[in-house]
C-alpha cells in the first residue's frame, strides 16, 4: 500500500521458519521474495512460499501500526474466506533485526507461492495484436468462481486486476492482494479510498467520502471483472483507451455521462462482448450491473461457445450472419441457444413477471395500442425478426408466467439503447406453449432457474 | 485520479460581474465575454473593454484549455501560488493548455481593476512516480491527488498538527489559529482568514469530497474540519514528516 516501499532482502535471510531464496517482484508497496520452509517437516506448512515484505522503516508508530493491522486483516480474511481460487495467506511475521535497520520492524506476509500473474501472461502474450490470451475463457470463469465465493461470504475484493490474479503451476487461478478487501453489511461496506484507476467504476468518482472511507459494493468487482475480461480477450487492451491515465479517465467520464457509446475492442468474441457490456453498465437505476452469481453461468456458456477463444475466425462468420438479419440488435452467441429445442416441457411452476414498455406513450398505457405492442420470440437464439415472433402480442403491464431464463442469447436493445441478451421463457397468455420475453421488456428479476441446455 | 469535476470556475463578485461558481467535467466548455443578445455567453463579464465573446474555457482530461477570441488583446493566466508564474495567451490563440491547479485569467479593462476569472483544476494527479511509470493506471493508488507544495496542503497539515504532535484528541485549530500559524511561513505572509476558509472549503469539497453528515448548522464548519483531519490521518495523507513543511514553532507562540 502507499505507506510501504521496496526493500532489499539478501538471499538466505531467515524470517521465522522461512529462508529467502530469490526475489520475485518489487514496487512502492513493498517487495516479494520466494522462500523455502526450514522448520520441522509437517505441521501443514508448504515447502515453498512467497514472502511479501512491507517495510516500516521511516514510518511513524501510527503508520507502522496501520500497516501491521492491514497485514493481519489479510490473514484473517484468508482464513475466513478460504477457497481454491483465493491465494492463501498463512501468517504474518514481524522482523526483529537490529543489525539491519531497513528490515527491522518489517511486516512479512507468508503466502502461497504462485508461478506468475495474469499481468505477466498479458505481457508474454505479445500485446494487442495477439488477440485473446490462451485459455482466456476458462481463466475468467475461475476468477468469476472466486468472486462468487467472496461475495457469497460477504466480502468485496476491491482491487481486482490482472496484476492481482495469480497463476499456479497447474494453470489454476488464485485471486491475491486482499489489502482493500471490504466486508459488506447489507448492500455495501466502507473501504479505504484506494484502487487502480483503470479498474475503478465511474461511480467511484462521485462517491463522497466519510470518515469510515468510501462506499464499496459488490458491483465494484463486477466492473473490474469486465475490464479484466476485456483485456484477456483482446491482448491487453483496456475498454476505455487513451495514452495517459487522464485521457482514459476522460473517456470513462464521457461514457458514464452518456455522451459516448461503449466502444469495445472489435477483437472480442460476440458472446463475451455482450457479457462485458453488461459488466461495464454505467450503473444507473435503469440498468444495474449483473451480479457475479448471474455472470457465472454466462461465462460458462461463453467458454462452451468459444473453447479456445478463437476470436478472429468467429468474428468474420458473425459479420456474414448479421448482414442477413438487417437488425443491429441481433448478435447471436453462436451457441446452442440457436437451436429451437427450448420449446420443451413446462417447468412445474412459474413466477409472475410484468411486461414493461419503456417507450414514450406506452409506459403506463394499458389501452393495448397497436404501436405499443411487444412480441414474444419463438427462439431466443435466432435473430428477432418477423418470422421469429409469435402472433400473440403482449403489452405494458401484462403479467406473464416465467419458468426459466437463458443468458447470452440474441441481444435486444430498447428505444433508449439499453440492451440485454437474457430471455425469460413465458407461458403464452391465452394460448398454448411457450414464448420468450426479452429481459429488456421487464423490470422484474424473477427467481427462475436457467433453462436446461439442449444436449 | 479522474474526477467527475475537472475544473471549477469562479467569478468573484464586483469586477463587473455577479459572483458565479460553476463546475464542469471533461469535454465541457464555458464561453465568457460581455455578451449580447445575439452572442450569448455562459459567464457574463460586464465591462466595456471585454469583447462580447472574449474566450472559452474547455475542460480537457484533468486540465483545461483557454481560447482567446479577441483579435487584439492578450490574456494572462496567472498562478496565484506560483510566485509570479503566468502563461500569456496571444490574440486568436485556440486551446492553449494551462498547467496550473489554481489559475486567474486576467482580462484588461480601460479603467479600474482588471476583470478576473478564477479557474481551479482539482483533478490534477500526483502519485508514486516509480510505480506509476511502471504500471500506469494498473498501479494501486490512493484516490486523492494532493499537491504537497500547495497552500491548501499547508492548511491541511496545520489542521492536523495538534493531533500529529500529541497523538491526542486535541481540538482542531480554528481558522484564525491556522492563519496566524501559517503567516510565519515565508510564502504565506499575506495569507488571510478568508483564504484559509477557501482552502478548507476546496479541500473538503473538491479534493477529498468529504461527506457532510453533520446536521447542526452551527457546527457545520467544525464538523467538516474535524472530518478533514480524521480522513487525512486515517489514510496517511498527512504524516509526521509533513510537519517539517510548517514554519518553526517559536517559544510561546505555538498553537495551543
């Protein structure tokens, strides 16, 4: 964190039961060294670990105390929120060494040792011309799983970015750096007013600051996940580009104030594009970001659609498809939802869902005007055009019965450009069988399961 | 770090204008001049020597640019904290970038004092140079951009001084106490209480965005100063080492 700085630790140096073997990384936040365990075997200690040294040299007692507290928070956090995709923090050790002034008093975090970070992976992949990094989809799914666990346990990570996502030798992912992790009570918690500018959502710029810190909500991680996904799938490009941090902040401002559209990298596979657009919702009341719990099945679906995230070839095929439909709203995921197999048997029960038509003159109008009618799709995976719309229409205020939902199918945008790729399967009112209502045509979020995918 | 408000424009009362304070974000512009029915302007500077459409202030990223629409007059942009630093913007120059966090645009008048417009750019960023050079926007930063050489920072350090020295819950100094304390600083000999109040306000409103949940109107200023101090100490914005920026305490003249 801001209080610490890089420090040099000699190879062979002993800290507790650990012997420093080699440097890994350094920054103004401190230094990380590899170490091997020297104590008696067993006891649950791994043979190797990463030691993060946070220097307290030159700090006033108050700041040193803050640093030690922050380190202990990381250990407490790790023990409380243990998960296969969260890096483990085993213990903290305070160095006592009066011979080495720089090291004396340093706080050491003993952590699970990883191979490298996603930031290294992006650098190695060769930059923006290289397209998606290998296995981007599965990596993102693991990150999403870790976030689901965190959020379910009542925590927000607060500093998600490729540099804080580590890779183990077996290719599995570990979220790291819980220095900004915040406990959520109700809808939000309060965390330190810190973060990585390129990964912070626009609301952070207008959030007032209280003595407890700045309000932190789970949607903070969803935004950062969207930025990280964009980078992994486009060879490192940020969704809000610019040569300087200030230029990128200005691009974000233009988007969040509605003066510029979201212009994501053309490299992105279409399934992922829809997901990232939702993660990067400007978080207005009209369009909240999805939760990580909502996102996880969509991540898995996108991985199924693009097993190796081969973006270019897919993109070319998609363009051909789109020219045929003539509507700018259709961006099919190229996924099994395109099959008309969904009109299967009914679920045992359904949940009421109210139709919402945002168009001027239709909102709140119950006179069933022809201009205000809305359609139900026959197949949410196909372009939304006349042949794919049921004869039976619905209007604002109608109550339908939904029994399941699909994510990441054809994208529909309403008259204000708010779009969704989610569809609810609904019983056709006054008729037989099922139709599909686009999620932009309702404000409800019915608790229905994901529709079974055709085999 | 980016802020939704890039710049704050303030036209002081008098000087041919009513007092106005307005905030704009990146990409937004304000036109200023004498104005006329067919030449509407955002900031009216009512002096016969000021052109109808005199210029434009445009917020750009974290700074601003000045366009001089006059065909004959140069405008000066002074840095009131910069010991005489200024930028001269020639006639018809479009989009001249202004590097100061605090600026005063000075327009010549025929008689009386010049007309001036104050422009503040609170979003200027200051960060850990080494980290930032390496990681850019991927570096984890404190979300405050404080210029440790600015007067507002001296005011903040002076506010925090009693707590930093005693580690007690000593009262936060009042505006007159801070003014007296800082006047012994060579750069602050002319500091007024009004200026100190301005800096406290600027810190709370534009730099730290302090949430004011103090409802009692009489305690409003107190509550805000209190909040500034606890934020600055809690998040390490002001530390013991910064006390060296303050003038030496002379015997018997310390802040009680």
